[in-house]
């Protein structure tokens, strides 16, 4: 959903259109359809004015001491509208056998009141402190969400690596890329581009992609060579954390259900996937999956579960420390630990 398009519904243009179809349209049949649209027109016009008051981003749209009286009157009208609407609903619900839900939730009403009252109090406090201009659009914007939106404009599904690259690029470029007039960068403000980093970013991205592909292939081959010489037939059971084992087993089934197309060999599938009845009765790790199962969940064999559980231990231990995000090359560290594990072999012996 685009909020920009939603807000356009409650615009001055929409209220004018409602008035036109009700009062001035040529066909009587159309005017009849809109004969009761006056309250909707007034509400739409009021919402448009409230949005204008709450979204001032440049000085000519901001609140000054001279125009504060008129703009505060608009906000007070909105608060009064919310109060009357809520009172009318409560009065109507008392006389109804089946109470219908209100057109907005209580959380929405609370949010409206909180926003409007906060803007009124903050604005008056700033004026009392000596400020002469208030840009309300800077108050109601989630800066962190806006930053994530900028990152997603470069990469809609960023990985940890690409997010860090974009963050570094933005931190560097925004300070020298634009010369701003008036206030913070905005679509309506004057922005003059001095330098373009497009080619630099593209070349850097391609270089990172090549390095990542080469590193991935090297780690995969090294991992397979190391693990294949350390295969064992049995891994010691770990019943200390039953809940964790249940979740890991359920995750194993989900993993092979969503990526089953990667296994084309029928013999390999038989070593990985099994039926619930094939598992021992004292195998407690299957309990959560069996409880949720309505016929569509996948049960994996015990060697698969035990191997994934050992890998999970390595990954969990890597991120137990609160400062793990400061550790470089966590992926490579985890892979170096995984390749020396003693895991159970699954999949068939023939290459496929």
C-alpha cells in the first residue's frame, strides 16, 4: 500500500470533486447519488488541512507565531470531530441489539489524539522558548524507517554485507553529494547534485559479487573435503534441551520442504525424509512436529537431525556474545568450525 496514494484520497481536490458531483453535475441521476456527501466533503477538507499542518517541511509550509492561531484552530476542530464521532457511536450502540464495530479502532483514535496534542504542546513550548518557526514534518517522520527506505531503494533485499556497503556509501556521499537550501533533504527542497557515485558503486558491487562467489565456492569445496573424512555412524544424543531439539527437528523438516527441489535423486530423498511411523517411539525431538502435523509436514531421518543439531550448536555459540556484531568474518569462522565436526553421512554415495 502506498501511503502517498492513500493520503491523496483525503485531499482538497477530492472534496471539490464531491461538491461538484453533488451541486453542479449535469445529470440528475449522478447528483442524486452524491446528495448526502456534504459530511464526507467537510471531513475530507478537514483532513486535508490537518495533513498540511502536520507535514510542514519547508519554511513557507511551517508554523509561525503569526499563523499559529489559525493552524491551531484546525487541529482543535479535528480533536472535536474525533470526540463527536466517538460519542455518536457510543450513543448509537446503546440502542442497538447487535453492536457494530466503529469505523476506526480505539488505537487509531488514541494515535490521532496523541499526535495532535503532542504537536500543539511542542509548538507552544518552542515558541515560548524563543523559536519563530516550527517544521512539523520533521516531528512525525520515523528517521530510522526513512533510512531503511533509502537503503532498500538501492537494494530491495539487502544482505548484511550489502547493507554495510550501502551504509558506508551513504555516510560518505550524503555529506558531499548535495548542497541543501532551507532544511533537511526532501523532495520539495532544492537539491543540487555535485558528484555522482553511480559508477563507483556499480563497480564496487560487481567486485564484491565476484569475490563472494569465489569465496563461496572455495568454502564449499573445502567443507565437503574435510567433512567427508570425518563421517561417523552415530552422534551422541543430547536430551538436555528438549524444546531446542524439537524446534531444530521442526526446522529440518521445513528446510527440506522448501528446498526439496534441490534433491533430484530418489535414493537421496529416502535417506533424508521418512514417515513419522519410521521414527522410534522414544525419539522425543519429533513431538512438536507430530503435534502440528495435519498431513503436510515433513519428518526427517535421525542422522539428518543430529547433523543439523551439531551445526546449530556452532552457529549459536558464535552469536551468544552481545558484541557478536562487531566480529568480522563470522561466516568464515563458523564454516571453519563446522568442517572439523564429526557428522553422520546422509545422501547416497553416488554423485547426483
